[in-house]
């Protein structure tokens, strides 16, 4: 690990240095997103029938599939990301300050991907205007989709405000080293800025963090999203008090996994060993293990509620889910990650950053598969007898699968773009790191020659 004292130049490196690997990543991410756009334009031309999602009724199809499953997945990642950042500020967890902004940017990117899925799943983009914006005062009382739009919009504005307040401090102090081509943007970001506002901004950010911590379990991914599914009759096992907390644990496991992947990528690309330290990865893994444990425990509670003296239709659906290979594979992935984290706490030599990244990928895969299965399983065995004796069937189309690849590419493009405009590590984090290192040097025990 480098012992070089971190300087402002370190966090400016992504902005000032551009390699061929960067352009290669832009090309790969752009190609993935373009592939999805082509599929979406084909869907707009031919209709939702190209996905099979419109085949509902005696045909044994489903109306919701990978699109809505991926939508929930991205919303969970976004909500978990801002909760992680808010906890760092609210609880004084300075250890994780170098990755706090990455978590905030992950929220912005995740909400963008989730919002895009709403537009895609509407079938026609103009319905965002005709069904939601112009008739919001009517549809907000009856449409789960409009509530989703409301929650995402509110969270996006809250997070963007939260992020903008902290970026002003960095841009104002690093302006001389930032590229002139973004001058108008930097002037807009810092309009009216004076150093006297720093203390006020810190208090505002603290209160915003408190609001986020309170809203998340009550109104956002621990509240509104699971409540909306509770009123839909195609979810026979979706009842009981554990559903909100379960959604929240899935969000946090996904977000921590995403932050691990982002932290590793930036550390490796820009030699940030002294900024994103091994200690941060170890801490993130411990938090990942904690929420994986909660995730599995709440899954157990849901299975018990669905199998023990439950209504016949709920028991049938719960048994089908428990025996489904995708569900079993998802739970096995989370259990494997939990076992690794437990083992590496007992035997620290098992820890490596690549294994931490592998754990993050496994959790993200598990949560995505679990969410897709959750969305479609109710259509296989609905409470109302819409299929008769024939169970529903669902196989994601190529366009739906391409949407996952495309939105991942979209999120990559957001990070690749933002990293060229503003620092993805806060200047405050560097200042705290320098202060801690200075404090450690001052309190090092003096050595004397014998």
C-alpha cells in the first residue's frame, strides 16, 4: 500500500488524466446502452407484444416481468446508496467518507435507470404526459405506477440537492485545477457561493441525512414500494409485517455491493490505495454480511408465514417459490457470501479485494434474480383463478435481457461522465484523512537508539 500523503491532486486525477482504458470502457458501456435502445425502439415500433408481456389470461403469460423486477432492483440500489451516504454523515462514520459520494452518485444513477424502466414499461412514452403529468391529481389516488413516479422524483430531488450542496465546496476550492471547458457549469454550481455558507451547508446536509434515514424505512424502499405490492392481488404470499424490512435489507445489500465494485474500480484505475484503503473494504464487507444475515432471516420469516397454516393459495405459491431453482440459487449465493464474510473475520488472511468484488457481484446477481422471481411468481399462481388448472409461464425476451445490460451500461456512462467533471471523492474526505494521518504521526511513540 502506498504511504504517500494524499493531496488534492489525487482526487483530481480522474478529471485530468484520460487513458485508452477509459475510452474503451466508454465504448463498451455505450455499446451496451445502444443495444438496449435498439431493442426499445423495436418495441415502440411493434408494441409490447415483442416481449410477450402483453400475453395475459388463458394464455398463461404475465404482464409484469423482468422490466418491473429490474425496476425494483435499481430502486433498491439507489435507496440503499443514499442511506449509506446519509449514515456516514449522520453517525460520524469518517472511515467511509472516501466512498460517500460514490454512494450518492450511485443513487442518482440507480434512480435514472429505474425511471427509464417506467418509461419503457409504459409501452408508449407519451403516456408519461397523458396518464401521469396532466392527470396526476386523479391518478395519484389509484395508480401504483404514479406512486412509484412520485417516490422516485422526490428521492431524486432530495439526493440531487444533497449532492449539490457538498459539490459546491469542492468546486470552489479546486476551481483553478478544473478544466476550463466546463467553466459555465462550475459557475452555475457555485453561483452565490461564499465561505461563510460552509457551516450552514454542513448543518443542512446533516438535516437532509436525518430526513433520508427517517424516510427510507417509513416511506421509501421500506414503505411505499412494498405497500404498493401488498394491494395487488397477484401476490398471494405478500402479506405480514416483514415485507417492508425485507425490501430494505435487499436494498442495502445491493447498494453496499455496488459501492464495493465502484470503490475497487476507481482505486485500481487511479492508484487510490491510500484513499480507498483495505480498511474500507473490510468494513463494507462486514456491513454486507450483517445485511445478508438480515436478508436471509427475513426470507425465513416470509417462508414460515407462507407455509405454516396459511390459506391454500398462499401455501401453494409459497411451496412453488421455495422449490424454484432460481429462488434456491439466489439464496445459495447470499448464503455463500455470508459464509465467506464470517470466515474472513475469523481468519483475516482470507480477505482480498478481488474476493470482496466477487462477493458484491454474487449479491447483486442474487438480489436481481430474487426480484424478478418475486414479480412474476404471483402471475404463475394468482389468488384469483385466472388460468384454471394451467400454471403461468414466463421466459424473458432478448429485449428484456438487453435492458439489464443496457441500464448497467447507462449507469457506467453516468459515472464515467461525472468523474470527468467533478471529484467523485469529497475534498472533506481528503482533509479528514490528512488530519487523521497528521494526528497519528504526532502521537507515534518516540524511538531511541540503545
